[in-house]
C-alpha cells in the first residue's frame, strides 16, 4: 500500500486546523514543520480570551465591503500563520529553517512575520489576493509552492 507524501500529510493537518477557525469570511489553517516534525498549528480567530467573530456574529471587514487582500488591520482575528508562529514562541521552539503549510497563501502582514521567523519554505493550498505579499515573497528568497494533491 503506498503512503501519502509528506506534503499531503502536513497539508491535511493544515486543512484540519482550518476547521477550528472562527472567521466568518475565510477559514484558514496552518502548520509549521521542521525536519518532518510538527512544531505548531494555527487557525484564524480572535486573540485568546476575546470574543470571536462567530460569537458576536459580526465581521467588520465584511460589513464595510472590504475586498479580500485589503485592510487586514481591520480584521478581529489573528491569522493562522501568526498563531502558529506564536505557538512556537510560547513553547520556546524555533521555527527557523522550517516549512509552513497553509490553506491560503499568506497576506503581507503574515509574510513579514514568516520572513522574520526564518521560515524557508511555504506550501499553500490556494492563492490569497495580496499584491504586496507577492512582491515581498519574490524578494524574500523563501521557496513558495502551490500544493497539488497527486491523487
């Protein structure tokens, strides 16, 4: 019986993490891996202890008609990638040299943290519309791949 690839294995974990998301617009999951070992997971939701968008049944960006890829600072949620990086920090685990698996490519705010955290590879299931993120990614030297399930 053939085994699934490492990319499929870790992307399935990112997809599972996305199911914990509390965002009303887009459910995103992320995992950080180094040497084929899981370091941390994350999903998008409000900071610890604060009400989530699904709890208050409100999304400011949606109410203001803000398109995807714009005005991230108005989002109540901490993005999945940031939550995964934060989990590494809280647990004293370096993600430098690691790979980020994420269900949507990072916005520019997340990408800046990914660059500073020393992550060297990003595997995304789909592209998120953010032109600045695309420019930063090109300049960063991070290896970027769109996940293609080989099933």
